[in-house]
């Protein structure tokens, strides 16, 4: 007679399968686990920008070898890897070290990833449990000037580089539309409306979408680039800015390499980054409009506070603004003057 505590045969098989799966997951390599994690956060509804950011952090060559088993990553090893990120530069041709903002972004990605790996049984401990974000203040991005933008784009245009049309259209989009780096890379070719001269940003930060108006020069550049692609491949679908594969989009790392390539040829300031186009867009727009709310809307900010990082408030002359607004009002224009009220009576 079977004991009521005995596990049925089918249940034992299921339990054994689960144990085998757990054992296999504990031997899983970093690259395989990273793919599973990105799939999980994609299924959870995280924005494409967040997924791309996490993928970039987990794929850094300074982090860990992609084939290392997850249980082999200790807390000390993880801390040493993150410290190595802070000590190394952003690329082979660059002498610029990663900012604290960038390092905090990587730290957040590692904390989330290893917490998931621990909860799913892929590692016996969470090596990132003591990893903390830095409290250092964010360093403002140096804005690129309009003269530098003109020189940069003309250098691309006059070159014989086979990718000059794509690169000119891409960096002009950053300079004249103020898009974030990943926002431009997530654009589909159907998001560009040449007749209305707009870009439809569907995957903005926080999964917010917005319509971005285009200046005539940028609209013509995008139209010419799109028409040139149609001569070579059926580009009616796919990403607006393709990578090595015509049907897949550029990656952030590829954009960084192309920017560094053209920056060296042009002779621009070494401190400039891809994000400098967005900072330059905001700075120039504010200088010509003096409207912080308008600039915030153009950048796609939900809150006006991030916009203030791009604006030099010290350049705003309060006395001149007040004089220009109220200085022309004489006593006869004062509607609250008591003599005027007596006359009306």
C-alpha cells in the first residue's frame, strides 16, 4: 500500500527535470545569461532604450569574459571589474574616461542583472548586493557650437567615404532635431514623413512618443539618403539608419566609432561626445527663443528640471529682461493710478 506521503511518479519526473534545469542554469555562461535577462525585461515591457542600455553594459569588454560561468563571479571580482571601468578610457582612440553618470548607469545594470540571476537560481549569491551608485554630481555635457556642426557635416559631405550619406543624415538629425542617441537609432524608415517634414519618435525615454518637426535642410538630407538606399535595396521597411546589415539598425557602439572617426578628421575638441549634439541643440534653441518651456518640449523632457542642465542661466541678464518688458510703461499706462480712477468717476 502506497504511503500518502509518497510523491507520484509524474511529479517525481517533473521535480527531477526542475533540478536538472537548476543545475544547468548554475553553469550558465555570462553571455547566455545576459540574453535570457534581456528577453525577460523585454517581456516585462521595459522600453527599447532601457534594453539597449543594459545590453551595452553587459557587453563591455572591460567587464568580464563572456564565457565565464556566473557562479565564478564573486563580489570582489565584480567590484574590481567596475573599478576597472572607472580607470579605463571609453575607446582605443579616446583619452576620455567614463563619467560618473555613465558609471552609475553601468552599476544600475549590474545590480539589476545579478539580482535577477540570484532570484532565478543561476548563481548561489548576489555579488552586486553591496554595489552602490555614486553620489557625484552629473557633469554637464559640453555643447557643440553651430560652427563646429557646420564644419563636421561639411567634412563628411566632401569626403569619399561610402557611408557619407548615412553619416551626414544621422549626425544632422542629432544636431538639428536634438534626439537622444538611441532615439535616432530606433527610428524606422516609416517614421520619417517627408511631406509633413516630421519625425515620429515612438520609443522615447519612458516609452513616450512625440512628433519632432524638421528644418528644411534636415528634411532634404533624410529624403536624399532614403532615396539613395532605395536604389540599392528594398528599404521600404526597417530602420532609418542601417548598420552593417541593411535590414538592421546601427548600434550605439557603431555610432560612437563613426563619431570618433569624423571628429579626428575634422579636428574638433576632444571633449565633445555624441551627446554634445543634443546639448548644442538645446543651447542654441534657448539662445534664439529664450523660452525654457519650449526647449524642454523640443528635447522630449517630461519635467523642466533636466532641461536646466543644458541652459546657462548666468547668461540671462535679468535686469535687461525686466527693462525690456516693463521699462516702456510710463505713469499714463498705470491702470491702478488713483487719479485715473477719479477721472473715470
